């Protein structure tokens, strides 16, 4: 949850712009000091919150915010 909350704050503050590509799960894990499985759960949580979309073989991207 901590990783998802921090990424959400980055998105809402505008530091992660709409259509920006998130790092892959391994890189996110390294960036936040967590396992890639934890990073995967954080990305899943962001998808459920409607903040990002994951496109097969392309990556995860920030969605425009209302």
C-alpha cells in the first residue's frame, strides 16, 4: 500500500504526467526497496483506483486525471 500511495501522490501532484510510462515492476521494486511482487501489487492497486492502465507488451501508463 505504501508504494501505491506514494505513486498516487506523485500522479496527483503532477510529477507523473498523463500518458507517462511507469518503470517496470522490477525497477519499481528497486526504486522503492521492495520485491517485484510487491511492486506488482502496487501497480494492480493503482489500476483498481483508476490511475493507470497496463497495456500488454507495452507497459503501464498514467491515465489523465479528472
